[in-house]
């Protein structure tokens, strides 16, 4: 009751006029019940914006209140000032200002959270009054708080003033000032920093200033530099902050302040100041070395941030000062020290990763100079970048096995990502160093592997190979003279360890295109890959490498085919690999078999698939249960992945150069079709048992969908039986995957007269089944509706004749599509919009379509307007705009009649619209028949008006 009473007393209302939902504040802070908390929150939000808020805020700040209540009072004031400034009469500005000053002085020795809120309120007031109504706001603040006759002790006053000065720029950054005011206020704040900085310098350098004051000074400085204060005006403060880095209590705040000052975008204009900063940064090297020696990660991290901020933000400006090249080179070397900081990331150092983007920036800047200057800098910096490669490869090394065993999985993952960043950096550095970089890596690896002196560590070898692979993965190394040597070295590596083995695999994979051009070398690496396939720990690297080799080198692999198939079959039967690797392995075999003669393919397919077919026959007899379902889905998946890449007509080789690789397509049926026809009965049998299981149906459809996509016209012999099977499936239990497969068939075969009858029959059947589904309630099947709409759109695109059939109820289809526009699922709505944008242009040529648009088009328009009026998600507006555009383009006279009628009723499509706004919108739409983008913009504008979001922060999403 206490808090409630105080609020009531303060606001002076009786219980009736405001819903006093219990002890609102008490509930907000102390009530564990979330419902009550929400109610209290809601009520308090209303109280804060009520006209009485002015009155009760001051009451709540009384000294006898608890801090939570005082905090609420201060927040209410801030909300009033920042959001409802226009409600405050001008003649009250001064008294409001005076009251706030008084309260801040009072709270200087009181609750910190309340003090901060009051400072934010006064800052907001200042921003709203500057520059006209309160010209020297900041200077006034400083003056008022330095007045000697104040009852509060000097240190308290000083901290309160610093708090006020710190929140002022922050409040400016987040304030909702209109654009033109923002510019004015920013300019006057920039002038006012003249009143702030001398004070900050004095406080920071005074020997008598206590640590808490200096801490605050540094935070205040950090806050002001975000306003883009000219760097030269910050010089003295930056120097003072550098001096403060020696004080461990002030270290973090000093780093923040220096980094913020150096990183402001405007700083590069002040080259003289930047040049003065280099010696200051270089002066930290001793402190950095000490920190590294003592394992003090915080300090080394902070100093590194400062060096990188200067180097990364200003390398261009500093490189421009050619006569100072040595001091900049010294800074670069300091950053190199940070890159190579001892220890393993992320366990005993976290600093090196901060430096990686610096190396990109420096290289870009050097390469952007004109030839002469670039040549000078190439000479200076090529050796630096060669050193960088050594440092990065050292940092990429794995720790000892023993140490790595203690790392958490999170540390291992961070290290993996760090290595990817190093890999990207190396690939980038290749631009600067070119082929010499590869020879450099190759020489090191050669020395390492052939030296008899000392036993080498696997970590060292792995890192060198990793560097090589990083470059070979993205850069065409086909012309590099070191690759043959490297391929020759690979078999000499004694592979004692999983990480090294993985990298060897990935390196071979990265060189697969080179191997295709030098097939004689395949034999020296293929055995390694096949051997690795048997090791579950190398699953991902060995399978993906085999897949790359089979894809890139398939025409050179026939001599090895029998061996590859035998090893693959063996590991598949032993179930060494996880599902997704088994699927990749099948794709690899598909590529491999594609290059063989037809009888060879059939022979290999037979041995490869027979064991699975036998398993499937057994499974088809069993009573369905979860474990045999998994086995069925797995086998079907293996088949569809094999058929995805098994392509003897060489559709996929169109981009390959030499024509001689285009083997003539052999006569006779396609091997995949032969196999499919053999297993068709079996697949039907499996289906009949599992018809109501979406996953199995999907897996069956996937086999045919992948085959149709790969085989294209070769698939033709299968079309009649597949259409019949799909029809039966879909009539028993409709599923989206069957519609997607039907869409594929329509896409590839519908325009061929020979295949039109079975496809038309299937199209009519699935349409009538889906229309029945609509009568029973389609809401539970958004995926089916989505696929159905895509099928209809595809039919209109490829073969509008499908809509000419008497048996097709075009009217029902149209009405169902209008219903689908109102679904909550975005993909379904998108698909239905896609259907209408295909349908409307056919008004003229397909009589049944013209008739239905004439009769029911108005219903479509109303649904579109409702959606724009706020029924549909704003992200879908472009799709609805497309419908309007198409209507206007193809049914202009109808649209101009309908849109006027439809927008007539008041409150439609939104209560927020005036008749004038509706009128403007319909005129705009009817005028625009050429530029679709303009219609999209109109619809966006209109939907914001309908939703009451026009001109608010929300519109920024666009």
C-alpha cells in the first residue's frame, strides 16, 4: 500500500479516474509474478505520459522516498522532455532547467542511478533548447557546478558534472531530433567542446585528482570524441590518456578513450596529429613486452588495440607521408609483434586475431598507389609480408596433442574459426607476393621433409600444407611450377595424426583441377585418399576429396574405377561414415561412372546397388516401424544421390573446353533408366506400405526428381508409369513432394506432344484432389497449397493449354488461390501471388481465364487491398504490388472500375486513411503501366499509411 498511496497522493487522483492496478512500482521491482509485472509496466508507461506526470515526478524525487521511486520520477521527466517536448510551454523552460540543476546537485551525494537519469533528462533538455533558447548550455553547466557556495563537497559536484557531460553526447546520438535540428545541435556541441576539454585536461593532469575522478574524465572524453571533434583539439587529452595507461586502475578507460579518438572517421584529415601519435604508440612497446612476459593478457590486448586502431584507420594517410616511412614501418613491426604474440589462440592469447584486418588494409592501400610510389613501398613491404606469412603459419599450428586434449570444444571451435581467418589472410597476401609465396612454402616443406638432422613436428608440416591449401583452394595454381614437386612430397609425409591427415586430404582436394590437367600424377595421391576412406575420423576430408577428384578428373579415372568402386562399397557396407558422407560418396561414384562405357556402367551399378536392393526387398516385407523406416529412407537417399551425378549425356560438360571430351552419347537406353525400371515395382511396393509417411514419400519423389533433372529427355520412357504412380499416390494421401515432382514433369515434358496426354491426366487429377482438400479445410496444409500454386504457375508458364481442358474448373482454382493469399505462411502467399502474375497475362488468349477474371477479379483485388491494408506481413508487399501491376497492364478497364468501388467503403482497407489518400493511391496505380518498381514504391508508401507507420522510425527498414 505504501508506494501506491504515495503515487496516488503525488498525482492527486482518486482511485476511479486512473486504473491503479495495485502497487504498480512495487510490482514492477519486487513481484515475482510476471503477469503483475507486465500490468504494472503497462500502467506506469501510461502514468509517465499523462499530463500529471510533471507534477508527480518532482514529488517522487523527495528525499524520503526509496531509490526505486526516485528513479521512476527521474525517468518520467526524461520521457516527457525527450518525447513530448512540444507539450512544454516556452515560459516553463527556465524553471524546468533550474529545478533539474537543483535536483542534480542534491543527488550528487545520493543514489547514482537516480543521478544518471536526472543528468540524462537535463542533457535532453539542453539538446532541445540549443542553440537558440540556451546558447552556451555546456559552458553554463560547467560554470554552475564550479560555483564555490554549493552545499555539496567539491568531489561530489565534480563527479556529477562529469556524469552530466558524459551523458550529453550519448543522449545526442540516440535522440529523436529531426534531421535539420541534429545538424544545428552537432555544430554547436562541436564549438562547446572548447568549454569541456580544458576542464578535462586540468582534472586528468592534476596530481591531487582522485582515481574515481580521472576514471570519469576518461569516460567523458570517450563520449565526446564520438561527436567527431577535430583530432587536433584532442591532442592534449590523448597525450594525458597515454600517460594514464601506466596506472593499472585507469588502463581500460584510457584504452577506450584513445581508440575512440583515433578511430573517428574524420581523424585522417589531421595528419600532423597522427604523426605525433606514432611515437606515443611506439613508446608502449616496453610495457607491451613486459605484459607478454608476465602473461598479462588484458594489458597486451589493450596496447594492441591502440596500435591497430592507428594503423588500420590511417594507413593510407600515413603511407602518404613518404618522408616518415621509417616511423610508420616501426608501427607496422609493432603490429607484427602483436600478430605473433606467443601462446595459442584462444587459450593463452586473444590478441593476434585483432590484427588480421590491418594486414588487408595495409596491402589494399599499398596496391592502390600509382606505379612509382607502389614500387617503393613494395620494396619496403614485401619482406614484411613474407615475415607475416611465417608468423601466421606459426600461429596456425596446433598445440601438442597432450595440450590439445585439455581444450574445451568451444576453444577448439574458436581455434578452427581463427585458422579460417588466417587462411583468408594468406589467400589475400598471395595478391601481393604472387608465385614466390608458393615457392617459399614449398622450399620450407621440402627442407622439413628431407632434412635428416632433427625429427620434425607434425604441427609444422601441417601448418605449411595448410598455408598451401589456403591459397590453392581459391587461386588457380595450374601454372605454378611447384605443384608437381608438392604432389611428389605428399606421399613422403609420415601421417601420424588426424589433423595432419585431414590437411593432407584437403590439400589433395584443392589440387584436383591441377590433377585433371596432369593425370599422370593421379596415381601418386589416389591411394592415400582411398586408404583414408577407411578411417571414420577422416570421414569429411577423405570423402569430399574423393568427390572433387571424381568430379574434376572423371575422364582420367577409368583405369582406377574398379578399385575406387570396390573400396567405396566396402566402407559403405561397414557403415564407417555418417549419412551425409555416404550421400557424398554416392555422388562421387556417380561422377566416376559417368565417364565409363555403358556396359561398364551397368556392370558397376549392378554390383553397387544389388546389396541395397536386396535389403530394400526385405524391408518392403516388414511391418512398418521407426527403425526400418530409417533404413528405407537411407537406401532411397543413396540411390537418389548416385543418380544426381550419373550423367552420360555430358550435360554438365558444356563449360569444359576441349571438344574431344564430348563423347558421343551411346545408343540404347540410359543406364539410370534401366536401373529405375528394374526397381520400379519394388519402389511401388515400399510406397504402398508407407504412403502416409511424408519422409518416405519425399525420399521416393527425390529419386525421380534427381533423375529427371539429370537425365532430361533421356528420362522419357519412364514418364507414363511415373505419372500413373504419382496420381495414385496423391489421390490416396496428398503430399507436397508429389506436387513438386509433378511440377518437374510439367516443366520438362509438357510441351512435347507425345508426353502431353499422361501429364495432362496427372495435372487434372492432382488439381481435382487439391480442390477437394480446399473444401475440407486447407489451413493445416500450407506446404501442399504452396506447392500447388507453384505447379499451377509452372503449367501456365510452360503449357497454358493445360488450362484449356473442359474438365479443369478454372473458377474453383481461382477462388482457392484467392483464399491462399490470406494464409499466414509467407512462402504460400508468395507462391499464390506468383500464380496470379502468371494467370492474369493469359486473360486474352485462354478463354476460360478471361471469363473467370471478369467474374471474380474484383474478389482478387479486394484480397490484395486487404493484404496491403495491414492483413499481410510488410515483407510481402512487393508480391502484392506485382499483382496490381499485372492487373493494370492486362485488365486495365476492369481495374479502373473495380478499384474505385472497392476503396469506397469508409474504413477499408484501413481506418487510418482519408478519402483523399485512397483517391491518390488509385490514381497513382492506374497511371503506372510500364514501371513495376514505381508501383512497388507506391504500395510501400500506402501500406505504411494504412498501418499508421508513415514517417515513424519503423520506415527505416526500407
